[in-house]
C-alpha cells in the first residue's frame, strides 16, 4: 500500500503540450511538496502546500502550477512544455511544514520533452 | 545557489568497513539536518536526522554527526553492508524549506 504515489511514472511528450502529474498520499500528512531533480541530480523545491498556504519557489516558471483538490492530493500542471522541463519530478509529503521527521517521497515521474 | 553540498559524488568501501559520507552547508538558518537513501527508480527514503542542538544521533548502524561551527555533518555506517549500496542525499531544513545536496553514490563491495 504505497504511501505517496505518483502517476504516471514515465511521461514522454512534445514541446508545447500541456501535461499533468498526479500525486496522492495516504499518510494523513498536512504538507505536500513537488521537487525537481535536475541534470546534476540536485533535488530542488518547486512548491510546498498545506491547507493554509502555497509557497512557491520564485525561480519556478509560471507555466508550472500546483492544484490541490484536497489534503491528500497535490497535482502538478505544466503548460507549454519546453525541452528544459525534462527531468525527474518527485512528490513528497510531511507531517508538518517543518519536516523534522523527514519527508516521504513518491517514486518519481520521469518527464521527457521531445 | 548550492546551500547544501556533498563534494564526493561517489564512495566505495569494503563490506564490514565503515562508510563515511560528508555534507557541508552554508546557511546558518538551517536547524534540522537529514539523510536520505535512494535506490534506482525509487524516491528518496528518510534515514536519520539530527537537530541543530545536538552533535550526534545514532540509530543502529547509522550515526549522524553535526559540527555547527564548521557547518558540516557526516553520516557513518558501520559495519557497511552490500544492501547499503545506494545514493545518499544530505538535506538541511528550515521552515517551509528543505535543501538537498547532489548526493553521494555509495558502493559496498562484498
């Protein structure tokens, strides 16, 4: 029974398309996140979200938008995909926004833009 | 803006020996530090953490040491086992923010 699940696991799409990656957690956590693992393997925060606020990393293009229909879901929408968006995207959740007990990560979505 | 650095991309040790993974950070606002372990095609898994008010935390074969004055932490694994072979990410936490290093690939040889 997966704690944080992301779909799809692999996504290949053409430049200019709009796509979504879904994330669900069944841990009852209050905060969810999206991370991008870049070509140098750094995990960079994109968004953190709980029922109180959305915090956006200001370096993230506004083509990226998180959508949270409820506390257990945080989907990532990407408009007008570009080649540079190719990366592995990880969803994560934590008990609180301090994350001192660690995040629980999904298994990642490998996005390839061609 | 690499606030968390893992300067060794890879480390190879013999089974039974100690593995020492190092991490440096630059932002003194970080007050919690964590290590994650990642296998291929999986998400990172939380391993161990330490508060900035401590200098050592131990959990079984894993011990994390924190040197605040040097802004340095390390993860010791002893004895190392082949199943420990993975990529290890160091992370530093502040409110609503967690920064990760680039990871160190540990290979434990039988």
